[in-house]
């Protein structure tokens, strides 16, 4: 599993903090404790694949805090009770960073952990299978969500509409009587470096687009037995790969991998519950 794919920019971290503390921390200010030294410790409350620890540390640095000891890299597996990050500094900064950093790590660790479970299940049947997560993340969270699925061992299915060729039935509705092979040839001329993916709804469509030269057939919401049957009908000499999509999760990933899918396409990690991160804040 790869660790620490990238970090979110300071501008994004400050935006997140400003949502929670737009005009200062009223309680800390009113109590007059802002200048007192303290320590903030984040620990895994349960087994997790950690994510966003680098962002939590950077939030602290942006507000005068320093990290103590090692910071666990995103993508690391932790047992319950293990320390993720420790920050020291003035109470004003500790209280400002506390909840935003904790919540970001909880949500992204939930996505990373769920992703890792799907990857492990699928690769128990096929070590070479690819796991790709869709662009169905909550709007406005793409960079964070992509970091989390990378930390969990998957890849983005489509970063955006601008960099992938995925032909849906909704596209084909506008093509009139154009033959599938002509469509594939036209796409390959227009974007020669891109794989041509076609989503199909049944066996007949799958075989039609395989014969037309599609690079990947995306089998939408098809049962495991149907995926297996289509895999068997595609000639061994064909370069076409099969992506199983729709309803893929940790409970059925192994079955789809055994059925012959080359890629599993899933949105499930984005809807996984957060993984708890325990926080201890003490005065020094």
C-alpha cells in the first residue's frame, strides 16, 4: 500500500479551519487561556488505515504549533491505541486546530480503510486486479477523497470528464445509426492516447463493443455469473478488459475477482462511516 500520496494545499486547510473558527475561538478568548502551553495527541481508537495526518500536522504548523515525534504517514495501518500525531504549542492554536484536524482524519481514514478492505478482498482472489473508485465523492471534496482512496490502495476511476473516454448509453443515444466500430475508430483518432471504455448493459452489447475494439467493457450492475460468462466469451487473443461496476463492496469483491473481472469500479468507500480518532488535550 502506498503511503502519503500528496498533501492538500495550505489554502484548502485554512478554508477548512475558517469554516470552524471564522472570528476566533470565543471560549478560549473569554477564558484568557490562549497563551498557555499545551499538548494535543491524536490516536487511533480502532484499527484503521490512517489518512490526512499530514494535513493535521500542517494545520498546526500554520497556527504556531510544532509536531513532536514521528507523524504516521497516510496509508499506514494502525492498531487501536496507536499514536497518529502529537502537537505542542499555545492553547489558542491547539483549540483552533483540534476538531477540524480530528474530523478530517476520521472521515478520510474511513474512506481509506474501506478502500483497503475492498482491495484486500479482491486481491485474495486475483493479486493483479485493479480497484478504481468513481467520481461520486461528495461535491467539493475531490482532492481529499482521492487522497483517501490512494492511501487505501485504489486508483481514481475518472478524475474528471476532461481526461477519460467513457461511452454511456446516454452518449450513444445521440449517435444515430453509427456502427460501434466506427465510433471506436473516431474516438481513437480524436484521443489516441486514451483507453476507450464502453458501459454495457447485457451480454449482447458486451460482445458487440468488444468486437468493435473497445479497450474496456464496463459491466454495469451485472451478477457475478454474468460477468464470468462474458469473460469466457471474449477471445483469449482480445486486448479488451472487463470492469465490473455497480454495487461492488468488500462483501462481493472477491467473487467478482474470481469471476474474471480485470478491474472493479466502486463508489462504496465514499459512503463508509468515519473511523474514530481519539484526542487528548492537556496543559503543560
